[in-house]
């Protein structure tokens, strides 16, 4: 059995909500020991659903340990520094002003631990807005994503916090690069990821496309929908009110689709090229819509699969993990938490089914505070004094419990 790539590495996560916790989650699934340092009020995701932990907390905090420290107190800050001295990586998404106020800048942390890989995920990287705050929707709004996503005419966020998660993934890339530098004898450089800059990079295809249209046409030109203006590429209803999403990117895809469904348009030269199909968008959309509506989902999927056409069913969340592909070994990890069982998707990697990374339930707030501070060199007496002062806290059984849910009969 191959040893997990980050086995033996200690990561301290000092973050809330999503970007830094998501980065630390990936590092955990690569084998690192992740210590989630939280304030007395806990990560906000601990209390988002009926006063208790949310899906975000369960999905991205399993496998971690929790230490509760009040960093705003001198005693708490000193305790954190002892823990920081034992770490290989610090990843946080504190606001720049908060990092300075708490004495947790890159320079502060490197003075405590010179070998530390320091990673800061912030709203904006260097520039005139470097001290401004940003969130996932702010990144969507400022990078052009939100303007094109309208609900009843109003620019709206996408829903899932993809930019936070992209920023977390970019942070992991930077952390691993810094570790490689250190392994090769170079000083590990700091890692800094801006949520705004992440949004720009994710949108670079569309931003480049907008510039291309301006230079070719002398004016902006918007695609008419989210399917890149390719007719036949989208979701279509079957006769039994299920939805199929068709992959229709190329002329070969169109031809396979027509053959699979025995459509007379298979031989129509006027629709053979994407350029011509774009000109006849309404006609093509009508053909595809009618072809799907004439078949049940099972009939359509059998014919599409036999014809080599790319497609999938548009699934509601409650059915996603029932798919045979999702149930294959290494795709899901069963996590038990407070008497409930969750199938949590794994970070996608080869060997996920056999790398023997321990399954730890999401930690209660401060569950590992005393254990880890003692292992960092603090005495039991010193820990007791910090508990009495409120500078640290350990888990309490009634913290962040879900309000009772009444099930309908």
C-alpha cells in the first residue's frame, strides 16, 4: 500500500466558511494531519442549519481535529504560537487587517516557525483593493459571471460557492509547490491567493472571448445562453417528464445524435456544420426538443448510449449518489456524525479506496484542544489556567445542537 503523499505533515487551518477550510480538506485527503483552530464562537458553518452544523461543515471538516483558542487574548495567542511552531503549513483566510491585528502576518508567523509554508487566501491580492473585503458573490460580480446570470432580470449569484472552492484548490497548488521548493533546498515561498484574482482566472476564457469579439466586430457580442450558443447542447425533457442533458459540441456529435434517433436530418447538408446550425438555431432546437419529447427517458438513454452520444440525466441532489458510477470504491467515504451516517464524496485521486487515510468524524468545537496543546509542550497546569481564563475551550456536549425537527407523518 502506497503511503499518502502528505502523511506526517501537520497543517493548521485558521479559517471560516469555505475557502481556507476547503483547501485544508484537500490536504487532509492527501494524508496531512489538519488542525482546525477556531474562536470560542466556532466556525460559522457549525450553526447554519437549525442552529447546528451544515453540509459544508460535515463535507469539509471530517478528518480534522479542532482546537478552540481565543486569539484576541495574549494567553490564547501565546498558546497558538506554541502550536504553530509544530506545523508544516498554515492556511488561513483572515482579512488582512485582522491578520495584522492578531499578529498573524507572514512575517509574524515565519518569526515563530521559519520552515512554515504560509498560505493566505484573501479577498484581493496586491493592488489598490488589497485591504478590501470580498466574498464568493463579490468575486462573481466583479469578474463578469453574475452579470450574465440573471433571475427575473436581476444579476444573481450562481448558488454554489465555486470561487471559494477554486481559491482553496489554487491554494493547495501553491502549498504543494512551496513544499517542492523546500524539498529541493530552496526557501519555501509564501502562498497568496486572492478571491478576486481567482475569479479573473476562472473567467479568463470569457474575458478573452469578449476582447476577441470587440477586435473582430468593433462591438461587444453576448452569447444567447449558457450553452455557448451551440444548438442541441442543453437539457431536454423526455415524454415521462425526466430531463436529459445532451453533449453537442461538434459536428460529429450532431451526426451521431441524428443517427441514434433515426432523424432524417442526418443527411441534411444544410445542418451539417455548427456554423449552419447556429444560423438555424430555432429549427435545430425544435428538432432536438421534439425528438426527446417523443421518447421516455429509458428509451432515449438506450438509443443515445448505443449510438455513442454523450448525455446524462439532470439529477436532483437526493438522487445523485445513487448512480452506479458514484458508488464505485474510492468515490465516497462514509462519515458518522452524531448518530447520523453520511456518504461524503472523496477528493478525486487514484488509490482513494486503498490509501488507508483514517476516517475521523467532523470534530466538536475544541475536541482536541487539550490533547494538542499538551503535545506542543504545554503542561496540564498551564492548560487548566487557560481554560479558567477563557483563552481556550474544550468540547461541550450541548454545543451547536440542531433544533428538533418534526417529521410529517
